[in-house]
């Protein structure tokens, strides 16, 4: 069993160790740390984020370590549940999952991931945040997906001096009612600085 | 559309592969939003979504870099994720959490999943604010005034009830019954199975439910001789139109059990929204997904319902597979929980004194049958002693066990509890590994400190 040091802190590693050491009964105190809220950088991360973080948290993935076979089964399962994924996208997503969330092998080192071509996608810090935090799973610039398009948001709030603060709060706390009944999930992990960057980028669309 | 068509439609798979043009039937995927009284079919959504086919890499149009970075041909006709056309309102996580005790631990935020650990379950009847939380989709905000329950399929007469009509038509029953998530305790499996990890003992509870017997309602509709399963469908929906509705079916034998209810009450109050307001099934003792929340339609079928939540989830291999292997073809649906117990007192790591009695308490239950005995061990299972159990009580309620332990020696001490059911099944040391991590029922163990 390989443990990615960034993802599985000591407490969890200890629980895994106990469980492996032949102790048949559940560990006495298994306090687990919260899994990361965003997917790790690597080839295919944008596509996987855009397709897999619509209905549920990225943590469904970051808490898991599965074999390639199991990931393939999981993706098939998610498509049955309604995930909008084309046949061409399946191998790209399974490759990403089986590379970075593998039960059988360590993910490539950080440096290798950084060299992957996806780095090119992330020049603009605001876009990088919108991608990493899965905003793109529900929002496009010029049309409505699950949530409103960024351009129509910018149009609605143009000239409204209170808008930046209101939108930052809405992104952090989530909620429904401004555009429809479907709620936006809360994003409590975002800092004020990150929220500010994203909101000013959105307002420029 | 005749009955045959409806039933064959019902049996077609729920999931649609966005790459495929094939669209499933209207009937199968209807989303009924009781608030509006409108029935919307997923066909509408899918056709509409497919119409936007030009919208290729969904959600990524503003990020040309993404398409480049993929270095792959542009994906074809990915359905852009669209919200359902006329969703009801939903209940926020904060609103749900406000009705729960601070001891509740949350295992995921979207969807919200929460449970309390064993020592916070030391109640004879699970209080509503300690009942575990688990949905597949969003929590809908439905209205009792407009809610309707339809019974259809292999019945002599299709019936539709308002809430008031349902309450008037049949005798009300109140009983205590277990509901436990199939994946309860999943975190104990090694290697880790995918899905909500829960706590070591898991997400379960044994509240009192009030409602009418499903049996009475089915009898009123008249069940055809070839009926074998009953499917429940609820008013929950996903953030996108293509999200498959959660439909589960149970065998007629369980549907006709006198303790299987269509419930509107929990612990003498109304059902909280998150637990299925205004109406839900309670198939006590069975995996939680059999107890459809926000229930609006019951369909009597001549075979188990075919759909992703029957055919790909909530399944275990018929014959155990090597840990880490994927689900084999011959898997079976999860139904009744195997025998299980947990120690609710003492809490882990509490200090006691040599010579002073420690009251060990816990709960034991089994999906079908009864608890025959519970034994405890204070030497890691070398020797076992019988605990007292409160036999009697409702058929599907957990049993309370207790044992007075007088520590003779100081030091760290553990207690193990092991239940045996009326069919002779004993809780195992380790539960059989299965790919989706269901039915963890191994012996529970708690450590505490004895001081001189």
C-alpha cells in the first residue's frame, strides 16, 4: 500500500497500519482527517473536475483509492446515474482517476504533475481557481448550465456597488433563489482573497 | 398507454448513456413535483439537452485552454449539464444541521451525510436529532397540502391519496424500527471500499414511526397474482436534469410484512424534511435505501425494478470476491441487515476505578429474526460472558443489552460485544469484503481506562 503523503495524514495512515497489522477488529478510535476538497493537479484534472463535481463534492473522489478496474466500474455507474460524459471522455477520466487515486501505485511526484501540459490551462489565477474549485462544472461564460452564465451574472450586477460583496458571500455560503430553485453548493474553503479574484474576473465577462 | 407498456417501460434501465441516442420511456423517468402538480418527464430534459449538442465541452467554453490541454479530439455531443426544469425548493445543509445535536459528525457536505458515534446512541429510542442523515440527491422541500401518493402497476385499481385521505382511509400504527444505511461502517473495510466512510459503527437509528401499513394500502388496491416486487419512488431530484431518479423495489413478502409502513410521523412528531417529509416508506431492518423518502409513487411489479440503483448500487457479490476486485456479474441486491451490535456505554477512553462497577450497555439488532443473545469479553475474545438483554419490544426494534463489569486490575481495558441471532448467526471478527463496502457488522470494541 502506498500512501501519498499530501493526502493521507498521519492519523489515517496509522489507522491503515493498524488494520493491516492483523488486528481483526475495527481500530478503537478512527478519527479521520477531512479529505482534500479539490482534485490533485495532473493530466485530465480539468475534464474530471468539470464532469465529476456537478452532483457531489470532489471529496467523493479524494477520499477514495481504487484500482483501475474499480474506477472504470465507478465511472460507468456515474454515467448510469446521469453524469454527462461522452464515450471519448471515459478513458481520459478513468486514466486520471487511476493515476492519481490509485490503490495500487503511488501518484506521479508533484514535479512530474507540474510539468504535465495542464499547467498551460492555469495561467490566469482566477481561471485556475474557477477550475480547481469545480465552478466550471456548473458555470460557463456565455450560457446557462446548472447555474447562470458568468456573462449574464456580470450583466445583472453591472453598476451595483454592493455586488462584489454579495456575490462573494453567495459563493461562500451557497444558496438558491436568485436564478432558480436549484441551489449552488457552499464553498467554505475559499479565502476572501480567492473569492475577490473570482468575483472580479466574473464581473469582467 | 396500457399497463403492459407502463410495466415494460418501468423495467428499462434508468440511466441513459449521454453518448447514445436511445431515450428511455417517459413513464420510467417521470419526475413528479407534487408542489406544482405537474409531471415532467426526463425525456423532455434529455431531448432539450441533446439539442444543445453544439455545446461541447460542457462548462468549459470560456476555458479554451482546457480543450488544448486535453490534447484529444473534441468530445462529441456531451450533454451540457442543465438543471431540472421545474424543481421544488430544497432544504439547505444549515437548516438540516440546525435540527441535529452538536455531536453529529458530517461525513460529506454534498450530499449531506451525518451520524453520531456509538456512545451518543445511548437512548432506548433514537431521538430525531440523532437520526443519521443520508440522501443520494438534493433534499426537496415538499408540501403536505399538495402531496399525493399513487399506487399503480399490477393492481386491480390504481389509487391516488392525498395525505388527509391516506390518514383517514387506514388504521394508523406506531412502531419502533431500525433503519440503517447499507454502507454503515464502511470505513472498516480493508482495502477501503468507495463511498461514504461513516464512523466505525456507522449510520443507523431506531426511532418510532407512525403511519399506515403498506400491506393495507396494497390490499386496498388489490394485488394481481403475478406481483413479486413493489417499487417506491420519491420526490427528490438532482442538480441536473439527467440525474437518475432513485427508485428501489422490495419483494412482496417484505412489502406485506405487518411492520412495513408508509409513515408520516417520527417519534410522535411529523417527519423532518430531511427524513422524507411528508411521506416515506419504512422497511425496518432492511438497508436504508429500501425505505424510500419523499414517497409519491408505489408501483407493483412482476420482477425487481430495473434501474441503476437496483442493478449497479446496493449490491454484493453472490460469492465473495478477493478484496480489491470489482463487482462480479452474479451480484445480489442488499436486503436485510445481518446481525450486528454496538457498545453505547462506556464511551471510549473514559476512566473507571478498580472495584467500582462499570455498566456496559449497548444495542443489538438483526434485519430479520430476533436477537438470541449478546456476549461480552474483557480479554480480547478469549472468554465471553452473557449480557442481559431486554427481549420483547417491536419486531424490528433493536434490543438493549447490559452487563455489570467490576474491574479487578488497573490499566487499559477493552470490551467486545458479540450478538447471535435467532437463526444462530454470530457477529464475525471481520465482515466479508465487498466492492461497495456494504454490511459491515463485525464485533464492536471499546477501550477504557481503569485506575487504582
